[in-house]
């Protein structure tokens, strides 16, 4: 045997076996890898379907959240959103999911792979319904624009399911998600400054420190024209931030004029952080120009706008690169305390003001908030529902007292009616005894009227006491002080060494006709001595041939000027033409209002001061069928003139042009209170506080809700040193004045000197929120900026206007539309602060709320968790 051959064959067989073994192993590995790859591909495909289902369900909860936000923006208290309620959230159209694998059928037993969207009932946070504090120390609130504020919060859970159905035989993939939308109603005066419908401009001369949140639904234009402007609270706007003038026309820049005003290059600083220790708060701020060279303003243009003015020039400078640089720098530098539209800041609006109210797709003009009640709204109006929601938000329809002063009938004279709160007129009440707000007619205090009544049409009104003084020691709650011109002639005769002066006075009405007014007819007074001692009727020394305003003249609104001021005939001509500066005053006296509320608190009728029911009983206590006191701290004063709209308008284009000449305004007087006391006593469950709203321009004369001593110190803390925080309650009343425009008159104001613009102001203190109209910047005039939002008429040079409160503007002026200038006043030192009692959640009654929404607690759910949530949100199904 050839052993070598056998050995060779054995080796060949062994090699073949080895090859076969390796081939088998390789095939097994390849098969395994193929199976793994197929499994991975299938898993990836399934993951893709799951992501599609998850994205669809996430889009569904966003769609539901949007519906909820819309409901809360149009209705103060929408119905429950669950499927069995009157306002369930609805599914989007099927096109919402076009091009994918999501089953667009509604979920049901016949379509078990369909989509589903469910929302629940709103629940209060906290459950008591008290205000909720957005805590700055909570990292979840770091970028919340309402940080540090007290808000009304209601949460609604939304759940959704969506199924992706593969085109193959693979099983459907379902995703379940939940999200909560947090609805926050921020009281308007939780902001130090709030601008709703106009750009915010601020360019103060002296140093100005602003404490508290600032928000603007628009752009912000900031500069410091003298020393520095510092925001010591969070700032947000929906537009852009500019270090520039808002208008390129010279007349619209700063103080205006043919040469304009150079843009201030002094520091503008924003908050970085704040900390409080031992009751003292320390603020860390950084400037908008970190270089200090006044050329590197890092606003929304990121340094490109220095020296540029006007939106048409500024807008192109907000490039994508500049915007990104601004966002990055703002987030790093100011830690979320400066945010603009580029960070996604949304506009805040009052409830019901983002819906259509006529066939031209107009949304309501926010000025409607202070307009009179519209008691004639017809149910046949195709926009009845949205208009009703607007009516519900009007201050006229929320106030506990509705005062209507009718000055439209010149022959009858001013008349007044006073009504209770909305709906207080029971069924069967004669129409003549029901106010525009549906309130029952009341009997005014005895010293408000002259004791007679006048019939106008089918309505009987009380004739208003027009006297400057009354026999009773208590002033009238409401009085009418018309503007008149008096012409004084002084003659003298000497006999036997004694000179006798004769003063002859003629009082003219707006048409230039001689009238008898307030017990002072045309008179002749004789006496010896100087002219000043004989002319005891007037505060000014009379000079022969001169004219004086007998009543208040508003230089900003007026047309009388120069030599005309000494020409009686010229003034009479101007008045006859409707000079709006000649202000007829509807005067509201705070001492009388305090006395009226005092009588409610005491439960006893005061013969002169109490407001009474028509049966002679005391008004304000609980009446039959009403468990709450009628008084809620809200007072609405409607000034009804011959040019008032026939029906309450909802959009600005409906206002008659003649309104700009309306010269009847509201003036609030006698508001000084001792330190540690309240302007208005608390009464019943409605607590303390006061809001006075009017459709007319308003004036606040003298110290208001303050003692007048705090004209140089802290402008944020009430006179009694208390902050209004829990355990540190302040006696200061939270107060608001709301009007077409508001002018601050000092405690030195004198009507007699107003026509000649000779009033010299004195230090005066005001503690109130102001809801006020704005006359925006136009090509020929500047708005005056936020620092001139409350108007001035006197020479305040060297004097201080201290204002502790909050500034808010939601609308443009409709009556006091004359532009701002510096021709008729000298600017005060402004000692302004955000009131601590507002900061700590104590707001004036019937304060409007602006709505914002935040999406929280988004997460995926298991099927069992979804089933449980579904059961909780829709219990009636089970």
C-alpha cells in the first residue's frame, strides 16, 4: 500500500470538511446578520411609525390648547371643555394629517385606530381661587415673563391619542400624550408699566429708576436724555428693542421743534438679578451699551442703529445675524429679564378683545373698557355674543355705582342720575328708573342736587348743584363747575382826599352772553383803599379791562393764547367756536364719597351724605334677592354730552369727530388722607379699595390717597411703611383712576390762574394706578413718552411729583387728542415707583386682567395611564 497516497487523500478530505464547516458557519453568520438587519429595519420602521403617532398626538394637544386659549381670551369664564360639556375641544380637519400614515377617523368602537382629543374642566391653582405667585426662585419660571407677579391661575389638562397605520401588514402603532395649559389672568396693575396698543417710548431727562415689571405689545424705544434710565424689574415686548427715536421727523423727536432733539447717549440699564436681605432689596443691572463709548448699543439691531431714527430705517437693521446675536447676548447678560418678540414673547390682551365685532372684521377698540354701558344691544345683532362679552368687561358694567351726568341740554342745565350695580333693577321696574347698566335708580345724597328735578324725554333727572360752595359743611359728592369768563372793570373817584374804587364784573358764558352764576350776577362793588382789598370776590388783584377764567382752563387742549387772554370778546369767540381747553368740570369729592360709604358701613342714614333707595332706605346693604352688598368699590362716571355717540361704539372708526371738542371732564378732589388711614373704608365681603372710571378726560387735584409727605423718599412703600404683604398689611387703599386722559394737578392748582397759565406747582403725592389713553407719536409731534403719560399743566420746575402706583395704557385717546408739547408746563422731578401693595397682590376693584398662557407638564402616557386620565376628564362616559 502506498501510505503517502492514503495520507494525501486524508488530508484532502480533512480540508474539504474544514471548508464545508467554515462555509456552514459563514452561512449561519450571514443568515444571522440578515435576520438581525431585517429585525433592526423593522424596529426602525416601527420606531418611525411611533414617532409619527407621537408627533401627531403632540400636535393634537397643541391644537386643543389653542382652542382653550381662544375661549379664555374671548370669555371670562368659559364652559367646561369635556366632550359632554357645551364647549368641547374639537378635532382638526383631516388635512391636518395629510401625507402620513395617521388614521384620521375620529376614535370610536368602529374606528379603534382613530384620533382622539379631550380636555377637562378648568381648576383653580390654588384650589381656593386665591392669587398664585410666580416664584422667581423656582428655576421652572426662569423665562416666564410674569415672574414675580401674582396672577389668577386656572389649569386644564388635555390628552390626545393618535395611531399610525403601516401600509404593510404590520400592527398599528398608537401614542398617548398629555399636556396641561395654564391660563393666567394677570391683573393689569401687576405691571409697573403696561402698554397694550402702542409702542413704548421713554426718554427721561433726570435719572429715572423703574421698579416692577414692564411689558409692551409692540416695540420699545429707550434712551436717557440726561443721567440714566434703569429698569429694576423684568422687561418684555412683543416687537423689538431700539435705542432710537421712533420717528425720523425732527418735530417728533423728544421735545420736537424744527431742530428735533439729539438722542441721549447716557446709560440705559436692565435688571440682571435682585436679592432681598433684612427687608432691603439689592438690584444688579447692566447697561445696553457695555462699552461705555455710546456707540455699541446692543439692542435688536445689535449696534447698527446708533443715531438712526424711525421704524422704516430701523427695521432693515434687524437682520437674522443681529437678531441672533441680540438673543444670545440678552439671555447671557440679563438672565431672562429682558425679552423681546425674537424670544417668542406673545401679546397680552384683556378678555374679549381679540374677537370680531362687525362685518369689517374689526376687533374691539380697548377704549370700550371705559365707554358707557350699552343698554340697547339687540339680540338680533349678528355680533350680539362677542359684543355681550365686551360689555361684560366694561368698567361701566362692573361698577357698584353708576353716575350719569348729562350736560347735553344747555337750557335745562346739567343733570345727574345715579344707579346701582348691573342687574339691580328687578323685573317690572319702569324703564325711566333703569340705568344704562341695568341698575336700579337711586336717590343721590341731599347735597349733590339743588332739590329740583328736570324731565328730559321720558326720563326724570335730578338737577345738579352747580355751586362752588354749599350751605352744608359737607361738600357735594358730585358738583358741576362750568367754565366762564369774567371781565373786571375798575374805576376810581377821589372826594375830600378819599379814593373810592368801583369794581364792575361781567360774567360771560361760552357764547359770550352775560349770565348769573353761582349767586354772583354782574355786580358793582365800591370801597376805599387798594384795588386788591376791594376786589374780594377774586383771588387775583383786579386790573381794569382784564379777563380771568372762572373755572378750569386746560392749556394743552386749548386754543386761547397770547394777547387774546386780555381780550374778553376774543375769548368769548373762541369759546363759542368750541375751545376744548375751556373745561366744564364734573367734580367728584372724595370726602363726600368716603362719608357715603361710611354710612353704609355704619348702617345708618346721614341726611346729607347717604345714597338711598327710592323707598328712602339706606342703599348699599344687602337687598332682597342679593346675597352680596351692592357696593364693590367701583364707581363709573358717564359724562353725557351733545356729541356723545348715539350708541356705544366698539371700534375706533365709529367715534364722531366732534368728540375732540368735548370740554366736560371729571376732576377728583379732596383725596388727601392722614398716614395710616384709608381713602375709602372697607365694606362687606368686597373688601377695600376704589376704582373711578369715566369716558371723559380726568384730572386729579392735590395729594391723592396719600398724606403728601413722601415727596422725596421711597416711592414704592405706602405712607404707613407697610408693604401689603402677608403679615404686613397696609391701610393704604388700592386705587385706580381710569379715563380717556389723566392730568395730575398739584395741591397749588388754582382755576383762576389757569387761563393765563400762571400756576406754579408744589410738591404733591399721588398713590394710584392710572389706566389712561395715549396720544401716539405722529410726524408732527412726539407722544411725550411714558414719563409724560400722566399729563402736567403747571410749572413744576424744582418741584416733585411723587407717584406710587402703576401706569397702564390700553388705547389711544378719543377725546383729549391734542398732541404733547412742553409749551404749557415745566417738567417735575419724577419720584415714581411701583406700589408695594400691588406687587404683593392687593389690587383695586374691577381691575382688568390681561391673559397669557403657558404649556406645562407635557409627557407621553401608557395606554393604562391614558385610560385613567380619560376617565377622570370625561366621567359621564363611564
